[in-house]
C-alpha cells in the first residue's frame, strides 16, 4: 500500500554537509491523509559540531533534550529504514530545498545509500511548498494567506496561525511542523483533482512528458525553443512566484539537468558584451524537483505581473537580434562542469566523489554488519571486540570508506579505545578535530560549495553578534546563550 510520510527536521545549523539533524519527526498517513503512525527521533549533538546560535534560538532545543537522544549513526540507520519502507512517498514543507539535503548527507557520511528513498522499492519524494505556491497563485481562495508588513508570506507557521490549524507543541518544533503540513495538505486535498494534478509534478516520467509536450514556438536562427512559465517560491511575491523562461537545452555533463533562462531579467543572457559569459546564470532543473514548469498559456500568463510580461517580450526580441551571443551563451552552459575542489572535506564529497562502487558497497555492508554483530552500544568493549574492529578496518581498502568508517566510530561510540581511533592510519580524524578548534585560515574545513564548516572561533563570533542584537532577551534565551557559550568553549 502506498503511504505518505510527512516529516520535518530541526538541525544544528544551515549547512547540510557539515551540520547535523537533531530531531526527525514524522507522521505516516494513507493517501487520504488519515494518520497511521507517528514518531519523533532525537539525536545527540555530535562532538565535532559547533552549534549555530541562530539555529538554536529558532528551534529552542536544549542540551537536556538532546542528551536523551541516540547517536547519529543509530539514528541514520533508523531514519533510512523508515524512508525506504516500500511504497513510501516522503514529503514536507520545502523538504526538497532543505530537509532532504540534510538527509542525503547524513546517509552518505554514515555509509548508507543517499538516494534510494527517491526511487527504489516504489519510494518517491514530494514537496508541499511548491504545491502551496500553485494554490496561492491559481486558487487563492482555498486558504487564508498571511502577510508581513503588507507583503504576502509563505511561512508555514504564519499560514498555520492564519488558518487556525490544530497542532501540538511550539512553532519550529519538528512534530508541530509536521502536523501543520498535514493540516495544510488537508485544505488543498479538498480540491482533489487539483491536488492530484499537482502531485504529478513530482513524478519524474510525468513531469518530463508534460514539459516535452509543450510546443516549441520561438524560432531563432533555424532553432526552435520552448517558452514556458516557471513557478517557484524563490521568485518572490513581487513576481507572483512566477517567471517566464526559455528552455535552452540539456546539460551534457549532467544528464538529469535541463537548462532554462529567465526571460524577465534585466541583462538577458549577458547580451551586454562587457559581461563575461562566465558570470551569466541559468536555472538548472531536474525532473520532479521543486521547480514547476507550465506552458505559457494565456490563462497562466494573466497571473504574471505586467512588468514581467513586457520585459519578457522585449528580451525575446533581443535574443533574436543578438543571435551569436545567445548561442555562445547556450554552448557555454550546456557544457559547464562544476569546478573540482581538491581540498574538500570527505563529509562533503557526496556529489564530487559520486556513487559508491560495487566494491565499496561490499566493504560498507561488511562494516555495518560487523558493528551490528559487535553491539558497540554496550559498555563492555572487551579485547575480542577491539581486535574485531581492527580486523574490520583492515579489510576496508577504499580511501573514502576508510575515512568515513573511522569517523563513524569516533563520533558515535565513546567506549572504543583511543588507540583504535587516533593513531597510525587514523590520524586523519585527530587532525580534523584540531582544525575545527583552530583559528588559522589554512585549517578551514572546506565544503562542496567551497563554503566552510563553522569552527569554534566563528561559532563564538556568531554568538556574540546575536547577543548584541537582542534588546530584551527573556530568561530562556539567556539560558540558551549561556549554554551555547559554555559548550563551544569546552570544544
């Protein structure tokens, strides 16, 4: 039986490769949105995580709450099994833009398949935020829509309050947000035909068929292009969450990416010859992602602001005039490859290092099964178990699996002797921890976007800046700030 798995996560920060999930809450329902089961999983704060002050002031999780949680490795195994239950459709609010990225990196660093919950065993993903945007644009009377300073808002907590959704707990608490998303979904589900039509945007085959069935109507230098409308929360309320776009082709290095140019931008495709083509931008869409593509039908175009429609017509004329520059732009972007980052940290290397090989999967299965057999959660780690761990690690040949496996042991099992974690070939983890505590630029831990992992110095700076910005913090906030300062300094 197909089921929905509504879920939400709270995290230690905003970086999916380097921060961690702290709570994972879910409610499983049938396709009619009737509840089947629910659970919240709380995860201990890892010893290599510098908590973000802003994140903790938002979700309000305390050290006492987190200390009752399980370790990340055990949680990753549980959550992976839940999401990979056959015929599970996992969904949340902005889940494809945030939550699912955290899940993917958590699975990867814990040597679990990062993608199987997206396609295997009848499983798939849906994001309720884009569906909400579609209802906001085309069926605005289906909900009461909140505003902030006179501007429309799509914030879940405000939508929940404006529509009197019945939830438990506080806003930004994982289970509370799951309940709010289900209440929101029930409102939209009342228009069942529209609801089902929206769900099909998250079916890869149907999404691709819909786009391919849109006629190519714009002819530039004997090449025909599709003109479409793209809907996304990222376009903002001023544009009514919509943008006219032209489909310029498919990425050659990345077979699952179609490339789109926004037609209402000021400097279309860098036609100004003073603009370096390397500084130009395209929208990259993957099948069934959070970007919704519609045909440019008049009834849809009516929802587009007049300014955007006028700029689009003006820019299409420019593309026809500056044909050579336009095709140069296309050739650059369809062949573009993301730059290789040589000093990327292993935790962040999911996309650069790619899928696990067949041999790596064999080593991963051996590692997981061995930990299960050893039952390392028990405090009685005797000599036989210690020798078994050494033997397991000696059988792992893949460099990245060796590093990630050692980090799993170091982060999650306090009862493993230090001589197994920190010496010989395992000095990598000790150096990693030293870099986290260092203030030197050469010790920064680099991510997949050439970003950096929050270190102790930066964590204390964020804490100081946040404290100074708070005018009259309440007692709970003061306690939170005090705990965070003490915790980061102890690292």
